[in-house]
């Protein structure tokens, strides 16, 4: 016998047969004891990978300088240094450094925030400890633990498989092999290559089919994936299509700046004969004015805050670009059970022995009785009812339990409803299982829509019990049970009954059985395909989620079509859809879809919103057809077979609670609460984030535009520069860190879900946005330049006129930030003016900064400012107020004459 050791000490587990391993290590029945597991946890550490180092801080800091706009700024610093303007070059370099620092810190913070959100999706594993199966965080696994796997799971550690049933694993991440690999328990040669060790299941790979039991042989960094972990933990990128568009815009802008600066330079030189120094300073001024120094940081922060806000509303973003795509979604295809409904099943009707019983009670509380034609019925008087319920309780993995005053279900709610039903009939499922222990099982998979179990009683009889979708089970039965006898089945009558019960919105399950020789110890699909006896059908209700009803309406107002795609019976689906206001009563079944060509499908789905008895392949075809019809599709899914549809959808949405790891891995977003309403919230937040990004752009760009225009105007008019480069940098930086940032915290606008979805191909700067930027730039330049010229005409020294210019620009921004809170709507109301207290805080802070800038001696020296009097301040405020008034008037006219533009998109 082998010396007892812990698994991690032997790397040749694949070369040992399962029985040797079990003998040497733990019993598969018992698993480890909690004490032993604790001891091993101390020794081997948590089962997680050490994060890859990523880019070092130095590299990350330096990468902040790798930007064309920064190059232009540095060139500007070079120019000012060359002509001896050391203060200017010092300030420009200072700004570049501060910007890099802000970018560096923000990028780090945004990445941390995203990481934290990703970590919310903890990975769970089913482990056997001291004879009990417990669901625990995969991090807690230790070598020697016995782990159960089923289709859809992500393997939590490297496992030596001890028992398998049709197990297939997708190991492409490790071996590159794209097809799932069939697994077994047989030992292989010591030198077998990784991909040939069929008796090992590797951490991080995905189970695509079947079930298995395995022993953990290595955890954390010692696993195969741990050895190559650097490959896995790619540093999350904080770029989205919009941010990339901004990066392209910066390149374009830099080019434009260089051209404009050269043209102005040439004009000043040839026509105005200005001095070289003056011209160089103007060119530098133009560059620093037109470059939106604060924009990238503000955008990153907006995105990070938005993603955190979504997580608070139960929508966890796994891939950042999804935030923007969400705003363009035109169709949401949703599962029914648990997403649109509560997934709290209560059996309400039982049809057995040609009699329709109704059941009292709600939820999993086992109190309530049976009624037959409104009369109380006792189970003792109806032995066939007992027979059916026994099968339902045995072909079952669920348990119900009383917690305080509540009854809760452990396991599948459909099965929980059957357990409650058995309790109502006075039966004890645990006792039943002792009398007829289970020998084998075919687990439920939505692909085949039934579950079957094999049982042996203690007097030498063996039975198969099966429950599943009635059409499926009916097809396997040639007999039915009437008054204790197996007689030929009368299928038409069953179908009529099914339609009647399903028409009331009840979900159906048929229950059947078969006697088999007691020597049979395993069941295969072939065993249940024919020769079964139908016992009866159970109908259960699953009420729609009240919040889903509201969310569906909200989506409709937002121009988003909601389609229900369910595995349930057509009549059940239509009845539930009606309660949710989805569709018009028409329904297509999976079979109907299979018969259609792609073109027919595209046309058909324009009018139908409910799809029943669908398979995962149907889902994939539906997504493809909708996309071909020009839709942007969000699709929910939970099973392993949903992965292709989730991947194909523009926004794949996986269920956080009942979803498999495979579904989560392939989707863009995970719903922490499996609730449809959370998708609607995510769309709302997604639209809000996009709006806020646009608001930052529309707020920041006119300042630069105004400053640049002012310099061009000064040169054209042969005037002395009204603002120096350092002053421009001051304005840009100080307003970016105060006012612009507040826009990142704006909540979604109230009417946001009354707009049509954004067209995905719509350019970043729409005609409206360009107009707004030009309009505000013109107001700013006119107001500021007029005050400057007026001051000069009164004989004010240049320092004083420039101080007025800077303060006017800043004051313009203070007023304009209020306009920018809503792109189209009036802010002349309580909410518009006071709805975001951060704006007021930023304004107060900015005023304090301006006071220091104007009156504090060291700042006066650095920026060339001087004191100005109260009367001048009045003028400044009066002039700056014009932007607020004019933009509100502009919004009014746009809403009046261009309501479509004001609504964001055209109504369809
Ligand atoms: P959705 O796709 O909206 O979540 P669903 O949950 O009804 O729909 P499935 O889980 O695929 O879809 O179930 C399809 C059918 O399979 C059900 O209508 C029911 O008849 C049957 N069924 C569901 N759960 C079980 C189970 N645990 N055992 C046996 N049969 C089941």
C-alpha cells in the first residue's frame, strides 16, 4: 500500500488507476474533514492564481506621455524655452506632468474598480466534505477534496477524475484544441502529453457535457493553468469604442492645431509684421488652447463611475465596450423562467387517473390540501395520486426547508414544487429515498428536457422514474396508468388536458415510470426512449416578477422590443407573455423555427415576440436573424448550450445565480439577481454614461475653441495676445478638475428611457454637437474678447485686461456647466439648478481658486495677474451670464423646431 500523502506531492496522478488513488487517499463517499481541509489550506494556500504583475508603475506612468497631443505640448514647451520664456515652458511641462500623474492615478483606480467588479463573480464549486455535498467558493479547495462537476461548470482546480458520465471538456485555453475532449478515468502512461491525460480535468477549462467526480490534485499556482497564468490575466483594458474614437479625434486635432498655428504664424509674419516672439507665443497659445488637456482623464473617470453604478444595480459589466453598446440595444431577447418570472414554483394542478385535482397553498410551504371538483380530496382515497407523487419526489434533487417563518428551496424550483407537493400529501421524501435508494441518474438538461432516475427497493425490484416536458415524455410512453393497471395510452386526451392547463399559464411536467430487471445498475438514454407508462401531469404556476412588468413597459417606451424565448410549452409561454404585455398572442415554437429558411425567419420574427420550446440552436438563429434585420441584440442565457448565442449577441447577458460558468465566461454582462428589470436598468445606465461622456465633450471643447478663436482674432486684428499660454493652461486645468468632473456624476436624465436607441454607427460628434460647440465657442469669444478690448480702450494695462479675460472665461464655464447638465432639456427648474450638489461644490471651489489666481501675490507673479475691482467683477458676471441664457434659448428652439433631434434619435 502506498504511503498516505496529499495529492500535490505526486505529479503522476494520471498514471495511477482510480482505485489505487482512493485507497491511498480519501474516500469518495466522505471527502475531507473540515479540520483536515483547514490544515491543508494553511499549507497550500488559497486556490487562486497570483495576479500577473501587469505593467509596472514606471511603464504605466511613461505611457501617459505617449500621446500626440502631449508631443504637441512638449514641442510648445521647447519653443517657449528657445525664445527664453522660461515661465511658460515651465508651466507647460508642469501641466504635462500633472496630467500624466492624474492619468496614471485615474487609470490605476479605474482598473482597480473594474477588477473589484469582476471579483464579484466568485466562482463556486460543489465539494464533498465529511459526507455532505456543499457549495463553497472555489478558493477554499485543497488537494484531496472531492469535487463534483456537471455540464456548464468551470473546473475549479486540477482534478484526477474518479467517476465520469459522458464527460466532455473544452480545453482549448490550455491545448488549443477547439473541440471538446471526451474524458474518462483510465490511467495513462507516465509520459502522456497534457492533451492526452484524459483522466485529468484541468483548472479553468469548461465542462460542456456530462457529470463527473474528481479529486483535487493541485490548486492555485500549482495547477497547469497556474504555470502559464501570465497568459490568462491580461490587464483589463479601459478602452471602449468611444474612447478609441476620442484618441483618433486627438490625432486629427493635433494635425489641425499644427496647421492652424502655422497659418496664423505665416499670416502674422507676412501681413501684420508682428514680432517673432509674439508669433511664437501665439502659436504656443493656440496649441495649448485647442488641446483639451483634461478630457481623457474625465472620460476614464466617467466610465469607471458608470460601471460601478451599474454594478450597484445588479448589472456586472465584464467587457467595457458593452457599456456603450447597451445604449444602442433595439431588441432584448429574454428567457422566461427566473428572469421575467419569480422562479417560485407552486404546483397547482395534478391530472392523474383521468381526474384533475387542484392544489391549495402558495410557495414551498407544505401546508395545503388537494381538491377534486371543489371538494376536499384525501390522498388515502386516491392511491394513484400517491404513486405519482412518489415518482415525482424520487426523481428529484431538491429539498425544501423552513427558515424562521419562510420555506425555502435548495435546488431547482421546479423540483422544489414537487417536493412541497409530496409533503402536502403527507409523504416524507427522505424516507422514500431510504426505501428506494437511487442507483443512477440522467440529469435534467434543457437539451433533452427530462430527468430520469433508477431506483432499487429492498425486495429486489427496480424502477426508472422520469419527469419532463410532457410532449417529450408522452413520446416515450406507450402505456398509461389507470386504476392501478398499465393500459394503452390515449394520447389525444392527454394533449387536450395539457393545452387546458398550460392555457392558464401553468408550467407542465409529465411523470412516468418503467419497471426494469433488478440487475440493471445504470441507465442510459436508450433505456427511457420507449416503453414507459405515463402516470400523470403536474401543472405549476410561476408568477411574473412585478418589476419585470414595469421594465418591459419601460423598454417599449425606450424603443426596445422585448422578446421572450423559453423552453416552456407554447400555451404557458403565451399566457405568461400576456401578463407581461409581451407580444400579441402569436407564438412560434422551436419546431416552427426549424422549418423556416433564414429569410422566412427574418420576416416572421418581425411580428412575433414569443418563442416556445426553443433549443439553444434556435436562440443562435434568432440572434443572427435579428442582426441581419439591422437590430442590436441583447440576449440572456444560462446554460452551456446558450454560449454560442450569447457570444453572437451584441450584448450577451448571463444569469449570475442560475447561470453556468460557461455562460458567464462568454457574456458581456452578468446579472447578479437574474432579473429582467436589471437589464432595463443597465440600458438606462448605459445610455446615461454615454450621455455623460458626450456632456463632458460638449462642455470641454468650447472652452478650447473660444480660447483658440480669441488668439486667431487677436492676430488677425494685430492685437496683443488677450491671454497668455500659461493662463490658458490654468483655465483648462482648473476647470477640468472641478467643473468637468461633476458631469461624470450626473444621474441618467429623467426622459432617457423615452428616447429611441442610439444608432451604433452614429458619429461621435453629431451635427447638433458640432453646432453647440461652435455656438458656445462664439459666445465665449465674443464676450471675453469684447471685455478685453473694452478694458484696453479704457487704457487698462495689459496685465489687468488679461486678468479680466481669464476670469470671464472661467465665469462663462461656471454658467455653462449648468447648461451642460442636460443636453436638450431646460435646466430652469429646481432639479436642473440644484439636482447635482457636486456642481455647486465645484463652483465654490473654483471661485476660491480664481480668487487666489487674481489676488494672491505668488500666483500674480507666476501668471502675470493683477487685482481687479468689484465693478469689473459685476461686468464679468453679467457678460458670462449670457451663455446661460443663450444656450437655454437655443435649447428651447431646438425642442420647438427640431423635436426629433432633441429626443436624441428619430422615433421609429
Ligand atoms: P426559460 O428558457 O424561459 O428559462 P424554462 O426554464 O421553462 O424556460 P427549461 O428549463 O429548458 O426552460 O425547461 C423546459 C421544460 O423542461 C419545462 O417546461 C419543463 O416541462 C421541463 N423541466 C424543467 N425543469 C425540469 C426538471 N428539473 N426536471 C424535469 N423536467 C424539467
